[in-house]
C-alpha cells in the first residue's frame, strides 16, 4: 500500500526513522506538499487558495504553503 504514496527510497528512510522515535508520529514530506500545492495552484490559476491551519499547524508546513 505504501508504494502508492512513497518511492522505495522514501519508504526505507521512513522505516529507518521510525526505529528512532516513539509512536505515533506523523511523516510529512515537505517536497511532496510543495509539489501538490504547485499542482493545485496550476489547476486553479484564478482561485485564491487558503489553508486550514488547524489541519496541520506545523511551522514547516506553513512555511511551504
């Protein structure tokens, strides 16, 4: 199932990271957020796009968006 969302290299990196932290944890690939946002913006060039901060208030995600 993970292959729908992550490359093999990304998944291996996540698995290695998961061995070093307590669970549960959230993995956010900022390059993927950036890529998806750019695609969304391209699909709706005349729209004002807003982000619900309560969906994920992390500084890293907010700085990308």
